[in-house]
């Protein structure tokens, strides 16, 4: 460890249309250290790292590597400055071997023929350095997630990286793999390399890093070390010591349980459960908010409720057991869904808005004339949604791709709420919607709730979550680890549960 | 709604005149780009003729002369009839991103079955014809059903399975025909199934020139239009084609749609040779029943952009081009240039369309943004 | 009983994959030998049949390789049939005018031309790869008719669907000492032929089969077969090959490491077209000595099928093509012996069925026994298989294999997925 700075960022700023991703970011990474950058989803960490790796240029600010100021126009510039990036979503060819993936594009050899011996020697040298026992001839598809990550690390080392950036490296690892990774990182820094890693898992950050920088809402808010802070302190910094105060509400929660989920398990990648024995209930007039960092099983939970993924356990709506029901049957039973990914799951981009409203509802009496579609009725219905929810569009015949993301979202919310569902499963319903319209959508949801609708709300937006929910259930690693009262919960408490540092005693 | 949402209502009210503008705009783009593509293709064909030492001007004048001949126009419609059925069959699949290349096998199988069944029946006129048509529909659907089964249960891509089934159909049909269905009582090289009784004949519209099957073709296309673009089922079909994930999230079963689409496609395919069986030769025979119509249908569907009106126009165009072959031969232009021209037309139309639609979409998005900005400012 | 069961199953597990293949090969030859001795159909493993089989295998194998080179780069090439057609025409034209070797060059050129058109349509203009392939086939089919009308009509024995015959042929060789080929000016003994005539169990069959590959062997066949190991070497041992494969497996990853995916895809399709053209040329120069319409008879699609169940590996393609070639060879040389194949199928499926049942694999076991029963019935009742049905054999086999093998297949990950550079992140 030294006091020279391997990487120094000063005043970095980056805007995208409609959103400020980074502003006034300062980062000081000492050589030969493991430096953690922590923050929630949307805090701006990934954008910052992309800038550092040359995938985009900053709007303002400077980047200095080993004391000299640099401009990176592309990743190759960053690579020649000795920076290597291990992405969160690995860039590996499954059907090629470990060795092939590592040397691709920089194959040793003469006149086009790969010198396998030389390649193998160099790779094995690196593997020895980081004590990895991977078989270079194994196809990557047969590797576990931790091993794949190891391949990505070797890839950057093979190309001479001295500064490694790892983006959420432990997001997909099990505890043993995490320990192996940290051992590797420690070996690397003892050899003189520098590691920057992005994470929101506070336990691990405190365990392995030398320095910590905290980001919140696009900028750096604190620089500290594990010696100076503990996990609740970190959580508070990440989430902000001021939690949005939930608006005072009169309880509209009724007697009947409208959604009952018992022992739901969804098998995920490589046999590990994405949803692990989860149970919850939502009553009429209640909004249950699911808090948690993205990727802890929220999507799988919602998909299983809608019958889009196979699952074990039971799902019941208004007392009716829907465990074996098809998606269409679940819709008919009053279950509605605002999807996570509006482009992939929610919209037909090339179709006009009115056809998008009709999707799934074509068999309803009001929209059909016998076997035919009643185009006039669905068009005027859509026009109604457009007006009521403030969807900015020339008309209802406009193809969906022509709308901005926020307006697409408004249409989806509108078409879902106007079906008067009994149970609404909503995944970040106001994602992409501007602040003003956001409040309007919340009002609509509250109004429906007041009329008896039950809502299961998944959101990373704490203001939304705390503002709307009557109860908060925290999901971590596929399990419901806590049930909290939004009026009482503190920032550090919520942060701790969300990052898995704490689990409630099982009830 | 709160204040923020109220604000757009004002300017939105001005813009919110229900207009079909966007839909028409897309069709307009497709039509314009297709016309341009056809001209490019004709130019390429002319160039081809020129380079190979043939006279493109002679070809052009021959074609124009042919167009003036009313007899030839009837021939154009007669040739277009099976193409309309074939293209409609292919288009049904395309609406769901399913490639039914097996129309060839499906229609030949249906022709054999329908002709043979028809020859054994004796029913009053319209019933006899209806029965033959029914057998054709079912046989075509059945042959396509094999591909549907393979796709849904065994994950075999329909492109390969339908192509393989085309070849298998040829063998299978030959075997069945030679072993069981051939009418050996009739002398000569032109072997066929037993000729169908007159009650099973479909009358001509213009004696000897154009059969009523043409009308039926137009009716089928109209039904296609109504079903695909106006019915609930058609909506589900197109929705699965637009975005299969979104459709299944909304409750539309992809598997069910796939099977139904292939069966319907096969059924319509079954009608391709019915003009020959009901109106011309009244039997099935290896030299009596026209071949290659399945592949021609694919080109017509692509050219017509899978749209009912486009299909009819494209079928007529290709029918017209086919009818010029005899005259071209007389004018010393190799008439195989006709088929080459058709292939080049299809390729250029598909390419130009792809580029044009992409550009049009960008412009639609920009226009939408501009309109809203203008509305917001006011 | 249970000890025997476990010993059988554990014996199966302990062998290395290469040994297993060899053991399987020898078992199949043994079963074929039994079939030959039982039925008296010497043609099942005769050098004549195998020789014909080789000639029939090559075009399909080349078509499969053509498909391989395209899909390994990430582009579906349904237009192989069309590129083969171009190959048959251009090959016949070149051979007719300038001799067989020049003919092959023409054939490769013709096929590559098709490959280039397909490449431009799918890479530059991004149209659907299947549509482009289908249109290619039609373009080629009618294009060569037009060309024939220009060039062949009016020539002796030429016409719109046929070319004039070629006068020169590529020499055929007999390997000396093994198949009685000449060495210098003296003749050598035909040792394999001698062994074949003796007709001993397994040895006689192996001798016959080997001799089939060594007598009457066309240089062109030899070169074509060598393209298989050559393809494997290029694709797996050179930088070019690695980058090519990566373009089909993970184009974004390849691009991020500096590979010019677009350029690589163009090259891959040109090679694909060239190989298809070569296959077509083989049909019109070696298998026959003139071009005829319909010569390709769907071999382009069968080649695609061999690529699929050869699991996108050159060796698998050769194996798959050999199966087709053999069945066509039997049909051609020894039509009556086809019923012998029923016996062969009966024995093989019965054995597989029994072993599967012992391994507790009920599904595979019963399927095996079932097929065996059908084969038995066929063997006992059918005396002559109608020509029209045997014609459909390759296509039926293709469907059956595709239907049963889709689980274990490993296509290039991004084959068929349209790619726009700069799409990552």
C-alpha cells in the first residue's frame, strides 16, 4: 500500500437525456489497495465506472491514472493505460474453452497459427499467480459463476491490467465463491495491482476493502475506511439519513385476504432457488411493498404469481387456488401485472397504442363484436386512458415505439389500472415517469386501493415504497427476511435488511 | 388527476384528434418503397438482359403488348389464382414469425387426396364441390400438422421440417398414386386419378379462360383480411408475432397459436391446386397438376408484404409476368428471364422495404416528439 | 443379476470417448458382417458399394461444411441448395469448356457469388436470414435456367435443363498393393480384393470397405474429404478460426476484444458459398459429366441436417454424410439388398433396446425394442421396397434424427441472431 494515487477522478459529471447520472464526483484510489465504491441502485456507480473504463466520455471533470491526466475515447485507451474491467454481466462465449475466451483477439502465434503452448503457458502463469485451478480446456458453459468471473479476471490480467475494476462482483456468488474471490483480490494487490470494486453488499465491503467511497444520487457523499465506520453507519450514508416521510393515511385495510402466497419456491439458474420458500399475504385495501436490491428474486416472485414461471407452493387470489391456473385464467381471476421490463414483457413496440391496450383483453365483451374486435370501442377507451393518465402522444394510433419511456409506462399503468383488478402486482410502476406525473399515478393507485384493490408493490424507489406501502417486506436472496412498518423503520435498519446484514427472527 | 397531469390535457386536447394517420403513413411507406424496389429490380433485369446480349427493349415492348391483350389479362388472373392461395397460406404463418416453406408438399398432397376422394363421390353439384374442397382443406392441414407437432413437441425448426416434408410428400404422393390411385383404365402418358364426375366441376367465369376459383381466391383473401386484421383470434396471432413474450405475459398461449397458425396455413395451402382439380383437369396427375406453386407463393407473399391487398396485386403481377413467357420466346428473349425477374423483384423489395421501414420508424418517432414539443410550447 | 447389471453399466462408463467410438464402430461392422453372412447380400459391405457411397457422400458432406462455416459465423444459410445449384451449373460450364479442374474453380466461384449476395442481404441490409436463403434458392434455380438458355441451347445434347457432356474426366486411381493399382509400369497384387473375396467374418467386410475407398478413387473425392480435417484445423487452431467462431458464439464479446465481426462474417459466408459451389461442381463433374436441372435434389438441405446432427463439428458432418452416402450407395449398387438393412436395423435396435432396459432407461429401451419389432416385420414381409419410398429415405432420416436429438445439440450460440456492431452496453 502506498500513498500514490493509482486513479484520481475530479469533478466528473455525466448527463443523459432527462437524467443526471453523475455530478461532481471525486474519487481517490490509492495504489495497491482494494477500494470499494458503494451505493444503491441508481446511485451512479455503474455510469462512473463506464466513464473510467472509456466506454463513454464524461461531460466534465478529469481522470488521472498514476499521476498523469488521461482521456479515454474507447476501452482500448483504458486498456493501454493498464485498466481492465470485469463486467457484472460476463462477456464470455459459452461454447468456447476457458483458454480460447482468454486469448481471443490477442492470440500468440506466428502467421495466424495459434501457438497453443505459449498461450497455455502464459495463462497458466496467471492462474498460478492468483491460485486458480481452472482447466483451460474446459468449455465456459460448464463453469460455475465464480469460475466464470475468474476467467474474466484472467482475461484482463492477460492483457496487462494493473488496475482492475469489478462491477458488483459478488452479486451472483455464493459465500464460498466470495471468499475465493477476496483471496484472489488480496493476492493481486500484494503483487502491486489496484482493485476498484462496486458493491452494495456492506458486509463484504467492510471485510475486504482498504478504502470506501459512498455514492448517493449521482455524487460521492463520503470517503471512509472500515476502521472508521460500521455497517449501520454505511447503510445510513447509502440510503440517506432522511427517509421520505410517508404521508399520513387512514387505514383502508379490510378483512379479506385477497392475495395469499404460501411457501413459494422458484428454481433459478443452476438449481439455486431464486425464490426460497416465500410466504406473504395482502389484504383488500392494503399495499405490501417489497424492498430489496434488484436481483434478489423479486422478478421471479412476480413471474411465478402470474404463472409465467414454474413454481412450487401455492398462490390464491380471493380464496381461489390459482397454483395450477394459466396466465389467462389468473388475469380472469382479477390478477393484474405491471411488468419489470416494459419493452420485453409489456409492449408491442411496432403496434399502435390502442392495440397495446387491447393486449390480453381482446375477449372482453366491451371490446368485441362476436368474433371480431370492436376497434372503435378500444380506440376511444385508449383515448380515455391517454387523457386520464396524461400520456403524451399525438393520438392512439401512434406506434408505441414513438413514445418516450415514461409515456409508455403511463400507458401500461393506465391500461392495467382501468381493468379494476382485484390484486395488482406492480414492478416499479413509475420507472421513467417524471416527478409530476409520478404523483398522479400514485394517486390513482391509492384511489384504487381505497376501493378495495390489493397491491403487491416492488420498487427500488424508496420514496415510492415508503410513501405507498402499508407494510414493507424485505427480500434478500430469494427469501422474505423481514416485515417492517414504514412509519417506524429507520434508514439504517432498512438498509441493513436490504443488504442482508440482518435478518428478522423467523415468524 | 393532479395539476401536473392537467397541464397536458390542454395542448393534448388540440393534438388528440383520433387520426388513422400513423397507420396510413406506414402503408404508404411500404407501397412507395415497394414500387421503387420493383423499378430497381426491373432495371437490374434489363441490365442482365443487356449484358448477356439480349434485347431489353424488345422484352419491354413485348410485355406492354401482352398487357393490351384482353385474353392475356384473363390468363393473368387465371395464373394468379393459385398464387393467391399459396401466398395467403405463407402469410398466415409469417404473421406469427413462422416460416411455412412446406406449402408445396401440402398442396400436392391435398390435390391428390381431394381428387381421389372426389372421384368416388356422387353428390349434387354444389355439395360435391364443397366436399372436395373440404378434403383439400383437411389434407393440407394434416400435412402441415406434422410440422406443427415436430415444432411444438420436438423443437424441430419449421423451416427444415417443412422443407423435408416437401421432399417426403413428393415420394409419398408418387407411391400412393402409382400403387392405389392411378386410373389405369385410361390410355396414354398423361396418367391421372379417375376423372371426377361433372357434378364436381367448378364452372368457368369466362369459358376456357378463367375459372370461378378466382372468385373463391378473392373470397379467401378477404376472409384472411377479416380474420387476421379484424378478429380477436387474428389479433392474438399478430400479437404473438409482434412480441411473443409480451403476448404470453398477457395470457396468449404461444404453443396454441403456433399450432393453429400452421394448421390454418396448411388448410389454405390445400386449395392451391383446386383450380386445376375442380376447373381444368378434374383429376390429379404428375403432369396434370402444376408444381412449383408453393415456392412461387413464398415470393408472392414476400412481395405483397403479407398484406391481403399486396398479395392480390403481387399475384396478379407475377401472373402477368408468367403470361408473357410465350410472347417473349417469340421475340427471341429467353423466357426464363421472367422467373429471374420475379426472384430479383422479391429480393429488392425485401431489402428496400427493410431499409425504408426502419427510416420511416425513426421519422415517426421524431415527428411525434416534435408534435408534442410544439403542443407543449403552446 | 444386479451385479451383472452394474458391471455392464460400469463397463460402459469407464471407457474414454475415443475408445467408445472405436468399440461402437467395430460392433457395427460386426453386426453388418453377421447381416451379410445371414442374408447372403455381399453387396452390403462390398468395395463397389462403398466406392459408390463415397462418391455420394462427398456432395452432402461439402454442403454440410458449407452450412458449418456460415453458422459458425452466426448466419443461417438456408440458401446452400441454391449455391450448390450455381456450383453445378458453373462447374459443368467450366469443365465443358476448359476441363475438370478449371471446372471446379468455376464451381467455387459460382457458389461464392451466391454466398456474397446472401452476405450483403443479411449483413449489410439486415434482412431476415431465412428469407434471404429461400430467395437465394429461387434466384439460383431460375438464374441457371436463364444462363442455360443463353449458353447451352443449341449445343450438342445441350438444352435449357442440361449441359453438353464433358470430354475430359479427372483420373481415378487405385492404390497400389492394397487395391491392385499400378506402380510404375508393373501391376501390384490386389490384397484387399483377395481378402474381400474370402468373405471372412469382419475381416472380409473391413477389407471390402477399405478397398472401396482405395480403388476407383477420384482425386477430387480425396481432396474434398481432406477439407474436413482442414476445416477443423483452421477453425480450432488458427487465430482466424477462433475469431470466426467467436463471431457466431458471442459477437459482442468478440467486438469488445477487437474482432471485426462484420468482416469475419463476410469471409465466412464467402467460404460457405464456395464450399457449396464445390459440392455442386462435384455433382456435375464427378458424379456425372454434365449439368442437369434438379441435380442437387435437396442435398443442400440434407447437408444442413448433417450439420445439425453432426453437432456443428466437421467430423460429425462427415459421419452424418457418410450415413446418407451409404444408404444411397446401397440403393444404387445393390437395390435388392435394402431388405438386408432391415435385418441390420433389427439387430442394432434390439441390442440398444436391451442394454437400455438393463440400464433402467425404460423410454429408450422400449423405443429400441419397438423399432426392432417394426424392422423384423419389415424384414419378413417386404421383398422389395418401392423406388418412390426409398427416395424419401434421406429426408425421413433427417426428420427422425432432428426430432430425437435436439437435446444434446450445441449450435453456435448466436447463429441466426441479427447483430449490429456497437450494440454492447
